[in-house]
C-alpha cells in the first residue's frame, strides 16, 4: 500500500502534522468507518467518515463520526441549500478520484463545499480516510478545518 495519496500530499504541502494508520480493509463490512475504528482500536466516535452528497443538485462533502448518520436537513442548512441526498457511489468515485471505502475529503479531483460535524472539535485528533481503502489519517481537527476551509456545524441526527 502506498502511503502517499493526494490526501497526504495536501497535508504535507500545507505543512500540517499528521500520522498514518493502516489496517486490513474488509470489503464486506457493512459500515466501513466502524470496521476501521475496530481494526485500529479506537472508539468509532473518533473515526470520521467522508460522505459525498448532492445539495440542490450540486456536489458537496460531509465529514461525520462513523457511528452517526448525517441529517440531510442540517447539512443543507449548514451549506446554504434546501435539499440534500446521498450521491451515487459511481458518481462519488468519478468526482473524487477515490474508490468508495477510501474516499478522503482531502485531495479530491474537484474541490466542493465541505462541512465537518462539530463533534470533531471535541477531540485533539480525529481519524479520517487517507485516500485508500485501509489507510487512515490522524490529524488535529483544527488543522483539517483550515486546510479544507470547511463549515463546522451540527450535522448528525
């Protein structure tokens, strides 16, 4: 597994400290974030999943704890839209350049409006996908907010 991905390159170029954690990705896992948390031995609330959605027909990204579900109305409000829905996996892969199960909010092919759930700010460090299945990035959420220039809001039910 390569440890250099577009996601890690974004952090390196920005001078942001991060560490990488690898694990055995299970393609049959029902919920990738929960499987990642268990595999690396941290609470699911510290592993954030990257979701690609459509807000009023335009692509957006939401980053929420792996043990939570995004609230579409809250996401729409946070990003100034009316209606949000999950993006089809094939469209998410085409837009981001990553495979489902390995989508990172960092280093996507096209920059899209992004929202991070406010629960991330409760931690000194969170984990999120590093751009490959089985690769997690551990990073300070404040650094993530800066590099993504993302909205921070209550996004979960």
